């Protein structure tokens, strides 16, 4: 079997014309409330969720599970390993006391939703999270709390044998948002993997599509 095209679609802006390419992929991964649906196409095979803190609490409710993209998905991935975040609670209470509910864990709620709706459920590993942090250190990030859920998911896909032969493309990743994610280092990490040929961004596919269309036009 040949390689699949995996689309990982963040909740940032998606370029015009991307929807068709995203929906034509073999597997589409979206995040949390799937705000990328619409301009970013509609196909949703996996929803990766932030399963701790306020986002986790808000989503681990019945209403989230009934949204069209979550209903369509075959799997829910919990991005934050419960043991990792339990270990973070005490030091975080000293360094960031305002984040007192950041490590509250709702993994069981997502597991229940998956079971009730016939979906697979996966918790991304602590080892993946910590390996990613070691790789981010190369890019000298300022002090931060955790990598973004999007980057942990990308790291999981790139390191998992299940996706070893696949072509992985990103859309909707602007690398900006919450102040305690290391977004500059995350951008540098992604660009290093793009340069190595392991990742691509959808802009490059759109450019290739335009060039291909132009070359097929008759000479006038």
C-alpha cells in the first residue's frame, strides 16, 4: 500500500482554496471544537483534544460530542498525559498560581464519550511530550508552561510507526495564541521538519496545484 496523505488542521486561518485538498486527504485530524471546519473543509477523522483545564472541562460535556465534526470522527485523541500533568500540578502552583485548574484532568470524560459513540480513544504519551520538549530546547524558547496541543499532536504523528510511511501536511497553524506556549520555538521546530522533508504546509500544495493547472492550459 502506498503512502497516505495526512492533513493536520489547526484552528488558525486556512488559505483560500484549501478545503478541497483537505477533504481529499486520506486522514484529517482537527482540534478541540474544530473551528477549522468550513474554510478548512469538512472531513474529520480524528479530533485531538486538550483534555485538562478549562478547555477539557468545557468539551467533556454532551453538547460537544454532538457537533457534526466530532460526530463524524472515528477517534478522539487526548493530547495531555494525565500522569504528566499530575506531576506538573505542584510546581505549577508555585510558578503560575493563576493556573490553579490547569492540570485538572478530564480524560475519563472523553473516554466515556468515545465509548458511548463507538469511537476509538487514545491518550498521547508522556514520552512523546517530553521528547518534544527536549527538541524544542534546541530553539532556546523563553520560559513556558507546555507545548501547544497542536504541536504535541504533530510530534505524535511524526514519531508513531503507524504513520511512518505517510505524507504529513499542515494547515491552520499560525503559531500564535496563549502566552505560555513557546510559539516561536514551535515555528522553528516545524520549519526544521519541513526542511527535512517530513512535513509540508498546505500553501506549498496549493502552489503546486496552481502550477499544474497553469501548465495544462493551451498556449495562446
